[in-house]
C-alpha cells in the first residue's frame, strides 16, 4: 500500500511513502511535511506493491 499526501506552501508537491497500514503511512507522510507547509489531501494507491512484496 502506498500513501500519498499532497502538501503546499507557495508551491504544491507530493510526498510518497510505502507502508503496511494506512495509519503507519499517514505518520510517515506527516513526519516529512516541512515546517510552514500544509498537508492538503491524502490518497491511497492500492495498486502499488506492499512493503512485504518489496522486501521478499
């Protein structure tokens, strides 16, 4: 599962993380949001390989 968060300051960027659960993915995205930026939205890409599949 890949969790994708869209963030903004004066520009818009995306942060992508791979995680085994939605909550874990949200925590990883939130940890990468730079100071002064606002998290605008979440999207889950379930077609992305899971972390278990990547590690195997």
